[in-house]
C-alpha cells in the first residue's frame, strides 16, 4: 500500500461558537483526483484551507506528503507551499498585473530565473491550459473560464505535487464547465498531480473524480468511487444526489 | 405567553455593553495589526519598487489637490486675520499669525484630511477588494507575506508623503495669504513679513511636519487595516472604506490633540515679540 499524499485525521474546527468541522477523516492517494461534495456552508472551503495550511486545526492533524503541516510555523509553511498550488473560486488573479506577471509571480518572488527563462516557463504552462498569446492581457479582459485557466497556470508554475481547486465550475455555463473539467483532467494526466476539487456540482464531480467524498454537517458521511456513490444508501448523500440524478 | 429572557451563556457579556466593547475590540485588533506591521517593516525582503509606486500615488498624485486646498486656506486666513487684527490695529501680526497657525496646526491637519479622503479611501477599497476576491489568500498560498507585500509599502509611503505634502501646503497657503493681504487688502509687504521672522521659529515648522508624519502613518494604517480585514463582498468593501475614512478623520483630531499636548508641555524658549 502506498502512503496517502494527503491524510486528514480527526480534524475539528470551530469559529466562535460555530462548530464547522466535526472530525474529518480523509485520505487521498498520490496521482488521484478527489472531489469533496457538500452544500453551501458545509465547510468545504474551511477544509481546503486546512490542507493549504491557511487555518490551524482545533484538534486533529493534516499530513501532506509525509509532513504534519498543522504544526509548522510561517517560514516552514512558506517553504512547504511550493509543493502545492491552489486555484481559487474567483480565480483571484492580481488585477493590476498582466497574465504573464500573474503566472510568473511565484517565480519572480522565489527564484532567480532570467526574464528569458521566465517567459519560456509562462508560455509552457499557459499552453498546458490551452491558452496562447494572452500574456499581455489583463485579467479584466478575459472571460471567466479563461481566468480559471490562468489561475491554474499560476498554481502549477512551480510544478507542485498537489493542486487544490475551490469550486472551479461554480457560476460557469455548461460549455465552459466542460472545458474547466477537461483542464482538471488534463492537469492530472500531463503533470501527474494529486488533485483535490471542492464542488457542489454533481455532474462535474462524477466526471472528473476518482474518489468522491460527501461532506455533511462537518463530517465525511460517504466516500468512494463515483459508481459506488451513485447507488448509495446513506441518506444525506442520497438526498444530495437525488437533486441531480432524480432529474436526469 | 410570557417572553422568557434569553438565558445568557456564562462568560458572554450583556448586550448593552456592546457599544462600549466594540471600539475597544477594534483598538485591540488595530494594535495587533500595528505590531505585526512594525515587526514586518524590519524584515526582508524590502520592496523598494512597491514603495516608490505608493509614493508616486500618495505624494505625486496628491500635489494638485493639496496645493489647491492650501491656496484657499491661506487666502481665507488672510481675509479673517486682516479683519480681526484690524479691529485693534494690529495688522502687523497678520503674517506671523497666519504662518504660526499654518505651520503648527492647519497645514498638517488639512493635508492629512486630504490624505484620508484621497489616499485612505483608495487604500481601503483596493485592499478590501483584494481580500474579498481572495487575492490576499492567493499571495499567501504563493508563500508571499501579504503584510510585507501590501501593508508595509503603504504605511511607509504615507509617513514619508505626509510631511512633504504638508510643506507644500504650507508654502502655497502662505503665498496665497501674502497675495490677499498685500495685493487685495493693501498691507505693505514689510507689515506682513516683518514679525514673521521673529515669531515663527524652525521648531514650529518641524513640530507640524512631525505631527503630519505620525498622523499620515496612523490614518493609512487604519485604512489598510480596514481593507485587509474586509469581508462579505462588495458591500463589505464599501463598509471598510467608510470605516477607514471615518476612523481616519477621528484619528486625525485625536492624535493632533495628544501630539500637541505632549509637545507643548515642554515648550521651546521663544524670542520676544520683535521690533
Ligand atoms: N474565517 C472565518 N471566520 C469565521 N467563520 C468562518 C470563516 N470561514 C468560514 N466560516 C464559517 O464556516 C462555515 C463554512 O464555511 P465554508 O466557506 O467552508 O463553506 P463552503 O462549504 O465552502 O460553502 P460554499 O459552497 O458556499 O463556498 C460557514 O458557516 C462560515 O460562516
Ligand atoms: Mg466555499
């Protein structure tokens, strides 16, 4: 058995009196795509921010690539984060910078590559997400789907082992959704990364996920390959999925 | 059906104390933010390029509006003082009084009001937007400290820009006052300028400049704090901007009083009224 790439153990988190995560256990194997499904406000983003080390757990731990990130200080986390990339719900591109500067940001900050090498790398990563000749544009000049792609190019610029996606397809039309799904599948195939996708888009989840996990009321109530979940008897999952399969 | 008073959880203070607690909590958070920012100022990387961008925006970009407010301030002061000192035939004090008021009080305060309106609102809006669109989180996931990258260049630029703008305000206001007093109100240049040499001293100027640096730093720190902690979409950014401007204005007058009380408690010896 290989070690999991991401191992979330008995994770608890509350804000004020609001208990959001109530004992999450979740393992993700290297090179797989895990989709975490759940309703609005169920704590999906909070879970993802723990995996990224942006939040500290109240209890439990998060082991990523063999290291316990819950006990790391700022400096260690900064070093560690080069192994991870995150694609935000809103793409979160820096709107004062061109696409090139956005994608190159981490290289300029943390490496001493020449401008020539940086241009080359940016071009290469943009090609992976099927974008060509947009380097000089500003984020405001791009469509929503293109922005997500630039966000992914920026996340993979330093060849991370893990890419986290926060609701990559929410608010996109069906065609753009499909192209973002293809982008996620492509990134896994071309780069061999371990992907974690947060979503409440059931169609997308079943399409791209090797494993789908259902988050409800602060716990993972059901987890498995998409075919298994489709025939689940677990009531919350069944209810959640019925909104989709019930209609098709 | 009698209303049961809601049982209070132990340790949760009563609701009526909220108006008292809220400002204290904000002050507490602001102090923590201030501490973080100051520690970060000393820590590399030092972002000179970003500092110059901010200086260009805050200082260079404010020249026109500061100059214009300075001109009108000086002109109206001349009108008022020529009238007031005319009541007891002391027009020779107009120039000195205008300049004392400008240097010690009006130039730093009015300049900082302009900074709050023009720069503070922009800083809060920009950082607030970056917060709610997750750009600040994105910085952090790329292992860049947002305090170092976003906050430090802004507060340093503010502390440097405010005195420079104050000097400009002072110079233009004095020119405007001179113009009105001498050209419109027919004071002789000597009457306007003579007493100034004796009554206005260099520490009057430096006192005002020091005050403006402190206030400029604090009001932009407040604006940055409000933007940095914004939450809840466009509405949240709007609230942050309002709080930044209101908080900044209150801070100007509060710090003005404290700074003046401290520096005047140990006044510099001053020359006489002069000849
Ligand atoms: N920084 C925070 N401070 C306080 N409460 C928070 C914070 N972040 C999240 N929460 C709370 O945690 C709960 C879960 O939020 P989260 O953002 O994880 O939901 P989500 O599952 O991502 O929802 P959505 O699908 O709408 O994005 C919410 O009740 C929210 O109010
Ligand atoms: Mg979310």
